[in-house]
C-alpha cells in the first residue's frame, strides 16, 4: 500500500517557502492549490464528525423508544460526558495535534509515535481523575437541582458508560496521530464501521435481549472500543514510518507536555461550556420552556454547521503546523487566508438559507406554534452567528497548528465569560429582550473573540513562529536517535 505523505509534499519539506503572491493570477493559483489540499482533509473529517455525532444521537433515539424518563436520563448523562469529561480529553489531545503536525512538517516522523504514547499516558491518568464524576453523577445531578428520578437513572447510566471514557483516552491520540499526517480517509471509514456496529448492538441489546439502558450502555462502550482498536490496528499495520512500537521515551519530559495539554483543554472547554452557560441563563426567563426550546433549536443548527466546519479547523491546523515545522511561514499564512475565505463563503451561504427559511426551518424541530414563532424571531442573530462560526473554525485551527492555545484560552475567558455572558444577562433581563437578547450577548462575545484572534493572526511574526516551532521540536525530541523521512 502506498503510504500517504500528508499535505506537505515530500519535495517541499524543508525546501523553499511559497512564492509571494504578486498578481491576481498568482492568487488564483495559490488559492486553487491550497483549497484542493484543504478539502482533501476537511471533507473526510467533517464526515467523521457527523458519524461520531451519530453515536450519541442513536443512543438517545433508542432510549426514546423505552420511555420519556429514560430518554431524559440518557440525554443528561451524555451531555455530562460530552461537555465535561470527553471534552476535557479531546481538548488535551489537541496539544498532540500541534506537536505531531510540526514534527511531521520537519521530517521528524519517528517522534509522532512517541508523542502519541505520551498523550495516551496523560489522557488515561486524566480519565482516572475524572472518573468520580461518572461514579457520583447521580448525587452531583441531584445537588444541581435535577429531579430525583432523572438524576438517579442518569447517574446509573453515567456509571455504566465509564469504559467509554477510557476508550476515548485511547482513541483521541490515534485520531490526532493520523490527522496530522493527513491520513483522514481511514478515520472516516473506521467511524462508519463503528457506527454500524453501534446501531446493530443497540438493536440487539435493547430489543432482542431486552437489556434496557444497560444494553444501551454496553453498545456505547463496545462500539467506542471497536473504533479505538481499529484505529490502532491501522496505525500498527500501515504507519510503520511513524509508529515504531512502544518506547520508554514516552515517559520523558511529561510535565511540559501536560502543561501544553492543559492549556489546549482549557481553550476547548471554555468554548464548549459557553453554550451550556447560555442555556442555564435562559432557563430563568419568563416562559422558560419556550425560551429554552427556541434557544435549543438555534444551538442545534449552529452545532450541525460547526461539525462541518470542524473539517476546516482540522485542515487549517494540519496545514499551519506542517508548514511551520518545515520552515515555510508564508505557506502557513496563505493556508489560513484560503481557509478563512472558504469558511466565510460557506457561512454566508448558510446564513442566507436560514434567512430565506426563517418562517419554516423551525418546523423540523417542533410542532408547537408558540415555539416556532419564538425561534423565528430576530433570526438575523442566528444568521450572523453562522458566519462567525466559520471564521472561528479557521482561527482555532491556526492557533492549534501554531501552538497558541494558552493565549487563546485567556482571550476566550475574557470575551465569553467577562463580556458576552454579562451582556447577555443585561440584554435578556434588564432590556427584556428574552432569549434573543441572551443570544445577542453570546454573539457579541463571539464577535469580540473573533476580532481579537484576527488581529493576532494578522500581526503575528510568522518567521518567529518557525523559530518557536524549531525550539519546541528540539526540546521534546531526541532528533539524532529518531528516524526521519528521507528528503
């Protein structure tokens, strides 16, 4: 099997930087070539994200056929899983995206396996540390005000899906390992196989064996481990250049690796929790049921679009990290520009579609006329958010590729939690604009963060980022003892 060599061609690795764009013809040439490279990564990753989203959705669909109580319990447990524990692991795994991407660009391909093993160690330890959240989920949910029956059942289901957490601790590093080498088609194929297994087991365990929620949890765990093991088998068989087996090097310099992982995790979690805080604030409005319902419709639409944009976030991260690692700063900058232009166009198209269907799109989610009217009010706020999400995906990809997660975490904290949420409270309660006011505050936080990140990316010294990448690689790698890709 011919090995894939990623988006950075073998002949360019360590070679001359991209030529400066001096004419419209140059811009078209660079844009077309860069767009082709990014779509090769973005499309499979977007498909993978959608398939992975199908794991949670299918569990909820099957649970809904058991009872409304069990559907509520499963939904709450999965929200706890995705917004806290799994989100923590995924965020910490993005540090691997930075290091593997830059190492691959520099030709230090033998270090990728070491970095992956270090991330395994960190994520397994992290999983052990957050396990009490699953073990004591019932009492925690009760303390947060959840109804006793739902809290008890959700806590039981959360405990049953604890093995899924450790599967993700093993799977996420495998995903980043393959992503940074642009081996993304295997990820999509494996996710598809695992989803088929997942749905089949759900049907077997729930309807044939009649195991109820225990069967749903068993299917969730088995399919998660199926995906993780298939990813590792692919790496072990077809990634011999980057995977040389287990090594004691994985235990070296763990603390600096942990610090980068924590800053990466903080950036991701602050972004994920923003919507959750907004839902919590909305729940105290008058006619909260309608307010939360219409907000959920808007968030659902945003989430579906963002899953598609995940592909471009990944593609931008790969392109930037690869090019910085190979000493080609201008090529990395051009990758961000092309990605930003692409996501802006997609965001504008999504925005136009929402505005064109502003009186009908809510029919997909509810039969309630009151809820439909609420979701269709001031829908231009949702349309603006869809454009901002596209730009954010490009900028997040650039920050992960460049290793700036710590800085972005502080920017996100200030823009979201010290500006956006307080402004949402003012708009929603003091100005009495309701759900749309709270969304408007959240939107202002997103816009302010996007503007700051745009300025940061535009003003940054890209040549100095190449130097930083070189220092980072020298610090973490034993360069003389690890195999490299031949020039």
